[in-house]
């Protein structure tokens, strides 16, 4: 079976490697154009491009696939490459470009998407972040027959995965990437043997995983401690939860809720209650949040014991209230 693969980040690369290892012929790879990254903001190839160039697989990086859009030359070149690939199916994973109808119709078996949620819950761009932020106890992967809507196509295969109490977006991403690679191989095997049976998505339970914005990183200490703890996990590794203390932006990488701990009378949300090797205890609206891994400006993430040796935090200090449009 000849496969066109469309994807960009590490989540997609994992699936691409598994497809190749399973013996599928990768006839063409589509990925996003190189983007500036790092301190020097030099152009960096995507994870998928790095794999494709290393394997000598034909590659295209159109800025758009819309023939009537802003970059018609890119779309035309991509169309020629897709036609020349003579693929049976296109596999799509975190590609980042909308697929117009001509692309959906091009392969014999259409386009199959690897989506990191149990559809129809968490359609959209950030299903892993939003599942953790919402306190979901499970997620999974859905292999979907793509249509013109936003993650609205028929479901072909699904597999559930528990979200552990300490999962961050980083750790859950890796689990789901591995599961997605396994499931897309299984889907293509089933398609070859006896075909796949599409099942329409339920009309109940639809939620949207909107794109993560940097402004969401700022913690509101008037929220419940459990909500703040989930946001810290959800925003690890991006955009990383943060607060401002004594004019310095601190980032929070790991935290736990101290259930049942006494809150000193008169303490206000955002107030530092104690500091020690196990973490910095901060008052939330209903409980105490112990932040165990922190990062100062220009520094690297450190466990609390090491962080406190290089950054002075004292009980009684108070983190600034949230002001997403004014916080640095």
C-alpha cells in the first residue's frame, strides 16, 4: 500500500516511523514550512521533515493547499506531487493545514486522521492540553475518515487510555503518540484485509479543544488548588504556567495539592506560606498548592530545594493578581 503522510511535529513523526517500520511505502511526505526557533530564531525543519530527508523520501512543504488561496503556486506544486505519488491513502497527524476537498478525494481510500482524543470530545487543535486541564480521567486515540469539517469525520478505530494523576501534556503526548502509531498501522492492516467500518460520531458530548494561547499561562490564585494543579500539568511543556513575584516571572512545572492542610488566618490567595526542600506552599482559594519544580527568568527548571538556593522567596510574599493583558 502506497501512503502519503501529512504531519509536522514529533507526535506525527512517531506515527510515520511506525508506518515505515510496518512495511508501508511512504510515497510522499507533506509537512509545514521550516519555522524560526531557538535563541537565534534560525529556521528549523519539522520533526517529520528531518525523518523524511534522512530517509530520502519525496517531500513537499506548501504554505497552503488551497488552489484559490493566497499561495496558489504552492498548492499547484503540491497537487502535482500528490498526483505523481499515486497513493492508496493519505495519513494525517497534526499537520497544521486545512485539507481542501480535492486533497480529501485524491487517494483511493481518502484521508485518515490520527486524532489524540476520544471523539467527539476534544475536537480541535489542543486535545491533550484540554483533557488534562478539564480533569478528564481518560482520553485515547481516534482514527477518523476525514471530511471537510473540523474533526467531524466518521470514526474507524478508537482506543482508550487512562490519564494518570501526575500526567503532564508532555508525558501524555508521548503515550498518545505511541498509541496513535500503533492504531494507524492496525487501521491500514484492517483496510487491506477486510475493510474498515465507519461509525458516525455521536451528536452528544461534542467539545472543542481550542488552541493554547500564551496568555493562558498566568495562574489566577483565586481559583481552586486542584484547578491550578491541573493547569500546571496541562501547560507543561507549553506555554508553562507562570506567576509574578516581586517583579520576577516564575514558571511552575510541577505541583501538588495539600488536601486538609491548615490555611493561616488572614492569608490571601497567592500568598507564600512556607518554603522548603519539598516545595513552595502557596495559598489558593480553597487549599494550599505546593509547587515542587520552578524556573526563574533566564534559568532552567529546578526542583524546589535547588531553586531556593538561588532565588529568595520568603513566607508572606504575595504573587501578583492575574492581569493577562499587562503581565510581562
